[in-house]
């Protein structure tokens, strides 16, 4: 016969208390994630409708126009009238106005401005990335936590408690996976948009720098 050490009972009870105390916070976070997922979809639709689509031909023509500009004033006018997003115009105009700097300093400024745009984009994607990774994890936690008391209740013939535990387990799983899936799709679509945005910005900034370095 195996002798149960009293200390192990204490540790098991403490572990059970910690586990059960997490149930309410897990459910609260899952509800927050579900609401955030719905809001994010609305934000994605709004961003899509207001997003300025820039074809490759526009970028190509703009690069040629930049290379043919006579002076900084004409270069700024070309950038101001370009069919590109406002944030890109702001970065490129700041680079165009750095003609008084030496080549290395000018390139360092351009690199820093582009890095700042990358940081802004990364912050926008960070929230949905967190929901993508944490949502299913919380869903799994919400599944396992109530199953302990539910199975214990089954041992004593309390089917009602087990049924309630299973309902909570399934609901948290669905919400967790659903929130993560929605956040993943939103993050994927936005990342593709922003990669194109940064690619265009990088190409245009190099064209401006080449023009200033002549």
C-alpha cells in the first residue's frame, strides 16, 4: 500500500486552487479577445475602403520623374503631387530637404525615417499577433480548467456539474480558436499591405537619395 505524504496533499490542493482561480480571468480575457476580433474586422474593412492603392506603374513613373527633377523645389513638388499615401510623402519630403547634409548623414536620416515607419507598422500588427498566439492558448486553458471539477463531480454521480463544465469547456475553446483565427487573417492581410507600403517607400527613398547624391 502506498503511503500518501501529507505535504503532497497540500501541494496538490494549492495547485488546484491556483488552477481554478485562473478560470474567471481566462473567461474575461476570452471575452475581450472576442470583442477585439469583431472590432478588428471592422477596422480592416474601413482600412481597405480608405486604402490608397498604388500600382507598380505609378511607382515606376514617379522614380523617373524624381530622377529628372532639376532642383529640390521641383523634387518636393513632384512628391507633394504624387499619388502615394501621405505618410510616404512626409518621409520622402524630409529626405529631399536633407540636401545640406553629407551623403552618409543623409542616408542615415533616410534609414531612420524608414525604421520609424516600420516601428509604427509593427505596433499596429502587434495586437492582432498577440491575439493570434494567446487566443487559442486561453481557449485550451478554459477547456481544461473546468474539466477537473467536472470529472470529480462525475465520480460522485453529479452529472449536472459535469454538464456545466463541458459547456464552459466547449464555449471557451470556440471563442479562443475563433478569436485567434480572425486575428490571424487580419494580421496576414495587413502585413501584406504594409510590406508593399514599405517596399514602395524603400524604392522611392533610394530614388530621392540618388537624385540628391548626383
